[in-house]
C-alpha cells in the first residue's frame, strides 16, 4: 500500500474541537512534525478535513 507523509504547518489554536481531534488522531502535535500513514480512504478523509493546517507529501 502507498504511504503519505503529513506535516503540520499551522497551529490548532482557535480551531474547532473536531479539527483538533483529527490532528491528535493523526499523531500531529508540534508544528513541523511529520508523520507517515498508509494511503487509505479513512486517512485521506481525515487529512482532507484539516488540509488548511497540514501539507501532504507522497512517500
């Protein structure tokens, strides 16, 4: 299965609780942190909800 790398670019301060939970569930805590996940529909849906806070790089 393909992998994607997700990097947190912006802060979650002032964002809705739902977006904060998505960041937490992806394992993103600090700005600049990069995590690698499988390219599944569930993960892509989560990333799509917070696309304004993160950047995506295919691994």
